[in-house]
């Protein structure tokens, strides 16, 4: 299985490039899709409740922040010329295709799979703004919404019960695989639950501190050194 924070359309090409037809854990575990031979049907979906999504949408509209909304496995962004550069930044980084809408409040009452608030990655006040926003919503939604800083410019909002570890458990159960038969590889903070859940959690050499603490093994190779392949060739 491939596990990513990105949407299905941004992960599928990597499965094709690798030549494998496998389940996809996307949106940091908020959605799991079956292999292509099974029609990429949704195996699991844990969206953000509408009441909390609505608060974030209203805040961003009122204060004119850029917000990515992921709904029905599509990406929606505000059609605002002054905010368009944030959509362009995200799409360049991920290969996603965004659909711009005049007013994000059209999604009030809906349950998006996740949302990302994006601020300027280089502006001197941007870091302070992101920290303030993340702290504010973390306090307001404590225990009810997962508020996570991923990329330096991203603040992500997801269901509090969604993570890659839960998704791995669901995939394993669906295909009759015992936990002790699973191996997970990761390097980011959002991989910590995945590494903890797996029978064997492997952090790559470039992994951050949260991933390292969650892993059973830290290998001496990074993602740029074929760390996954090198470990598997020895382990198997």
C-alpha cells in the first residue's frame, strides 16, 4: 500500500510508476481506496465533521486566508486573485488540479475529507501567523479535530480519529493480514502512527524526531538512497 497525505489523483501515478496495483491510503489516512482491480472503491472514509469545517471556512473567508477544501476526492480553492498564488504553490508541489469557486461558504454544512490553510512560506510574519492560527484552532477543537502543521506553510484540519496507523489496520483487516506481518516505512511526523501500528516500523535516515521515536528501526539510508529497497532486500 502507498500511504500519503495527498489526494488519490496525486498518489495513483506513483503506483503506476512502480508497477504495482495496491490499496492507497490517502489524506493522511482519512480515506482508503482499494486497488484498481477492485475499482478503487472506497474502503474507509473518516471526514471532518461539518460543524468544525464550517468554523474554519468562515474564519478564512472573514480574514481572507487561502483554504484548500477536499470534498468528493476533488480539490476546491477560493477564486480570489490575491490568494491564487497559494493555490499555484500547492499545485506545483503536489501535481493536484484545483477547482476555484467564488465563495467557499457554498461548502458550509458539508463534511470535507480534510482542509489545508496555506500562508506565505517566505513572508517574515507568516510563521508567527501560522503558529497563532494553529494554536488557536488546536485549543478550540481540542480532542475533536486534528490540527497539524505539515509543510512549513500548511495547517491541516482532519477528523481527530483519522491517521495512517488506523488506515493500515483497516487495510490489513480487509485483506486478512496479521499485524505482525506488516512493515511500514516513513520519515515525516504524520507517519508516526503508521510506524507505531505496524508489526515493524522503519524510519529512514532523513526521518524527523517524531518518526524516529515511533519506529522500531532507523535505517542508515535516506529516501534518496533507496532506503526502502535496501532494507527490504536485506530483510526478505
